């Protein structure tokens, strides 16, 4: 019997392997390892960059939170100190320990309270009567404390007087414009609230600056209003505090109301504009260096 065997597979197995003369064998062996090395190095670098950015963001967020907490704590002190002073004066008046008709005793009381809280810059303490009388003590832009008085004794004009070391009035410094406390924003806020509350931010009567007031209405036993006690501070004190905070080389801080109006910032720009002696508050977005 004859057996016929196909010789094609044998020819294929015995045929030589051909390598292109254009690609050296060394390149074939080295290139895959180089590609792997570059891939590993690139991936490691990308992961390091990503982790570094994440670490920077975490540190930045932590710093922002710490600064915000410090600002909030300071503002709480600003809110608490005037409330305590107003409450003390309300109790003194209601108990008959402080006579609102005795302007000398009022100014001496206010004088003793001006530094009651060392960490808070109280800029004014005063009383506005339901009959239109006003007596108060204020810290002015000239860094001097002055007594302010208006009513029948001043013919409705706002008188500014000097003060001695005991809280007593000295010489007349200035006669200003007509002044009736009952039409001032702080007095109206107190009458409307009928309890201790914060006034809206408003322009000072005497000087070009913004301030906010803790007001406390005072009532007789028959619930008749006899006047309003006010304790305020100017917003420039908040700005000075913000400017004392160091946030990197160029960081800035801003405090604004929900309406977007600026309260204070660490920049040198004031939170208001002035046109023809009229003070107008500005929005935070219009402040230089502000970034929402």
C-alpha cells in the first residue's frame, strides 16, 4: 500500500523567520521598556501634582475657615458688648438709679462705660428722649471724646462740647445743624421693634462715616415710651480689624449683607460713596480687588 504524505507543513516549519532590516533587534527589545518607564514616571508625576493641588486646596480651605471663625468671634463681641451696656442703662433708668433729666449724671455714666469692654471699640453711648431731648457721648474722627447735646436748651441745634477726665462737659466746641433724635434711623428702629434690636446701617449725623446702633427703648410702667438708649460703633473699626488680619501676600477679606451691600473690607476703599455731601452705600462687587 502506498502512503502519500503532504509536504507543505514541513516546508512552512523549516522556512526561516525574516526580520525587517529597517528595525534593529535592539530597538525591538528596548523600546517597550522605555515606554513603560516613561509611562510610570508620567503617571507618578501626574498623581503627585494632583495630590499636591489637593493638599494646597485643603490648606487654603482650612486657612479660610480659621479666618472666618476669627472674624465671626470678633463680630460677636461687637454685638454683645453694646447689648450689655444698653441693658445696664435701661435697668438703671427703670430702677431710678439714673435720672434722664440730669444730663450730668448721664454723661458721667456713659463716660464710665466707654472702656467697659477693652476688646470692643464702642464709639458712642447716648439717650434720646420722647420729647426730643438728646444727650450722648461719642468718639470722633479727631480721636477725641465729645459730649453731644440737643433739645430745648440748645434751641434744637446739635451742640458739641469738650469733656474733662471725670466725664463733665467743658467748653462749647461747635454748634451744628438742627437735630431731633426722634427722626433718626436708630430711634425709629427702636420704636418699631419695641425691644432691644440692631438698627440698620446708616450715616452718622455729624461726620462722614457709617455706623450701626444697638437700641433699647425705655418704657414707663404704663408702657408709655420715655426714650431710647443707643450704643453704636462705626464700621471703620471693623475695617481696621480686617486690615490687621494677614492672609498670605495678597489676600483680602470682605463682609457684606445678604443684599450685597458692603459692610466692611480689608481694603482702603470706604464702604460708601459721597456725592454732594450725601452718603450712599456701595455693593461689594463694586469694590476693587473683590472676587465673588
